[in-house]
């Protein structure tokens, strides 16, 4: 005869420690919920900080010259955006659109050439072993510590000596020297281009140029998009060097032209609203380029962060 055995009560679930209740998983890692809330709040505040000027710019561009200063900054008034755009297009024979074309030429052509030079230099530093390689890498790193404003005046003197001032070449050639892009390409090449693959291509009879084009550029594609984006933004927002080099209004980019309008608005009040509308139009190409390259840009940053 079996004896009755008292069994312990069955619990529905084990108690969850307090520490686990306060954590969550992000990308497979356990993160404190408190830090998640703090990080989210900081990101939200940062987003508001950067979006507020854009919102003000959009609202201000719809106002007339009188409403621009007679109404609160974030309050809408009579919608005059179309009239403002028409005035922007006709002022001084449409010089604004000439400035926009110049900015596109400087940024597109300059960023493409800069990316190519950075790709060649970074690839060479990562793949080839030669005397002085470490010293060259150190020079690239040290040049990152030199602000652009420090070398602006010497660059201007050099361009004047060569007769390249007040010309497209005077702005495009200095843009080719981009130490940050060289450093990025060097890091991307180290992590993405296997030396074994390069050696195999050499054994198959491929030349160095063919290896670079067929293997190097393809493996560096996502990283080069990152360099291209940074170079484009740098060229589009460039101000000091164009201000020094260019004197012909027909060759000026948007940054120099709009700054001139803003300074002249002290004596010509009508330029105030044109400067606001022109600033709004000038950020559209940047937004288009960034959004269209965002996917490749993220992939490029990820590729450069992991060594294969």
C-alpha cells in the first residue's frame, strides 16, 4: 500500500529578480531601462535642438518682409512663399540660381575627385608595404589636427602665385587634399581588402591598376560612399576659401552669396526675406543627397568598424 506523499505547491512562474525587470535587450545585449530612458530623452532633446531652426526657417520663408519682424518667429502670417521664390529668381537677373549651379559644380565634381584621390591613397597605404609608410600615415593623422582656417591664407597665397585665384580650379584643387577621407579609406581598405586576394590576382597576371579597379574599388564601395558624403557636405558648406579666392559674383557659391546678401540687408531691407528663402532652398540638395545615400553611408561606417 503506497503511502501518501505531500508534494510542494507548484508555482505558476519563478519570481523575476528586480535587476532583470529593469533591463531590456538592444541588439542582443542587455541594457538598463533607466539608461534607455535617459538616452532616449537626450536624443529627443538633441533632435528638437536641431529641428527648431529648420522649422523657423520654413515658417519665416512663407512671410513677407514686413511680417518677418512684426510677427512671432514661429507664428504663421500671410502665405507669401511663391512671391518670395519669384523675387528670389528675378533679383539681380537670377544670380541666386547661378550661385546654386556653382555650388553644385564645386560639390559634385569636387567630392567625386576627392573621393577618388582618397581611395587611391588609402588603398596604397593599406595594401603596399614600403619605406616611409608609417611616417606617411603619421603625417595624415597629424594633419587632422590642423584647422582649415589656419591653412586658408597660405592656400590663397599659393593660388594667387599660380594664377588660379578667381577660377573654378582655385576651389577644386585644394579640395583634393582631404586627410580625413584618406584616413577613412585607409581604415576601410585594411578591413575590407584581403591581402591574400590581392596576391592571388597578381599570380593570375593582373596589374596593379586592374587589381585596384576590379577588386579594391568594389570592396571599398560602401566605404567610399561615406567619404563621398562627407566630401560633398564639406564642399557645399565651404565658406572661408571661396571668400578669399573668388571676387567675381558669377563664380561664387551659395554660402558666399547668401552671406553677402545678409550683410547688405542692413541697408537693403528687402534682402532679408531673400536671404531666408535662399537659405531654405540651399538645404534641399543636402537633404536629398543625405537621404539617398543614407543606406550606403550606414553600411560604410559598419564596414570600417570591423576588421575582417
